[in-house]
C-alpha cells in the first residue's frame, strides 16, 4: 500500500511541474503574441498547449485529492489515570 501512495505522490509532483511549466509558457506566449499583434500565434498556442495543460491539471487534481486521504496509523492511546 505504501508503494501505491508513493506512486501517486510522484504522479502529483510530475504533473504539477508540467502544469506550472506549461502554464508559464502558455501565458508568456500569449503575452508575446498580443504585443506582436499575431492572432495566429494565439490560435496556435490555444490548439497545441492548452489541451495538455488541462489534462495535467486534471491528473494533478485527482492525485492531490487521493493524497488528502491518510491511512490511520496505529497510535497508542494515552492511558487514563485511575481513580484513587
């Protein structure tokens, strides 16, 4: 069970990194296209980068949701003091 959690953690980190890098590239590309006045560049960015970013965001969100559940660990309950 520990290896499954580790795999989900790795998936979360990788998709988060891909999402952040893709998001920065997408926004920077849009800014450059707007400054240059190139509507074709905006359409190209929208058709090529947007779908993978959305997929990475979805996978990252699901992995993060799964990681929010923690296994209960067997913890010893503190013993209560007896009455005197």
